[in-house]
C-alpha cells in the first residue's frame, strides 16, 4: 500500500483549564461516550465541511482513544495530547498475529417492501428460538456469528483465522443530539490469524471491518505472536 498510515493515541488533557469539562468529555455512561467519541475524534480529523471520514477509532480507556488515519492528526488539539507514529507493518505471507477487533456485525435481508435492511446478526439468529430462551442461546450464537463472519472477512482481506480466543457481545444504544438514537450490536473479538496476502491485509486494516465505523468500530489492532 503506497500511502502512509498513521496510528495515534489521543488522551484527554488533564490541565486545569479542562478539569471542569471532565464529566462532559469523559462521562461514566458507556453509550453516551460512543457519540461523544465520534464527535471528539471528528473534531481532530475534520479540517473542512467537505472532508470525508478517512480514519478509524476506538476507545482504549476512559478519556483515551486510538485512531488509524490516512492523514497525520494535528499535534496541538485543544482537548487532546496526541502521540502519532507512522503505521508501516512489515508483514510477510505466513506471519502469525494476535488481533483485537471491536466490530459491528450485521445481517442483511429483504423486508416485505423488498428493501435490504441491516439487522443485528445475533437478533436474526435468535429469531429461531422463543423469546424466553434468548438468554440461553445469545452468547453461543454471538460467538458462532462472529467466527463465521471473521472467516468471510479473511477470505477477501488476505488472512486466515487460526483461533477465536474470546468474543463478547453487547448492545450499544447511542443517544444522538438532533438525530434518532442508534442501536448497535458490538462484538469485542480477540483471536489469532495467519497473513495470506500482506498487501490485501494492510489495505483492509486501513479501511476497517464491518459497519458502525463512525461509532468506534472496525479498527483491528495487531501484534505478533510469541
């Protein structure tokens, strides 16, 4: 991939000028932080009204974010301390990696009006069971759905899945100002994979995986095994 990517850690400043805003910039409510993170990260990378999103992000901890971008973010943001380095993974076919991915996985099916609708993949699988039994099957179905989805991603993105080590699923209901609330099915996936095509894989890392990318999903973190 010819274009340089940048991996950044953005930490909310702790100086006195921002102390009074801490409850607003880093609220305790997980759902509120998703929309807030979207707005904060956009304030870093947006440089004009016509700018299209060219970055991925995820919350790393309270008040701290990771971002993978196609442009270097400014280092003098009023809210963040920004640490940035070039993201240039030297990968070869056969390399084995540990990965962590926060993903919004959806199922698409036609409704009665013949329109394609994106639906929560776990809720789609649960339709086969009585509602009273949802809690019994949800975690198993979530892991099965994530495993099958990750295999499909690998087929087109230059990797093979070796193991799905952990998979946590939750619903995120994002309150939005001036717009309808958004409900996402969010998977936190940890696993191991083998690189089949380094160029395809790095391109996929830059573009992200799944839906909900503006809400902190899609960024895959990688590190070598061993």
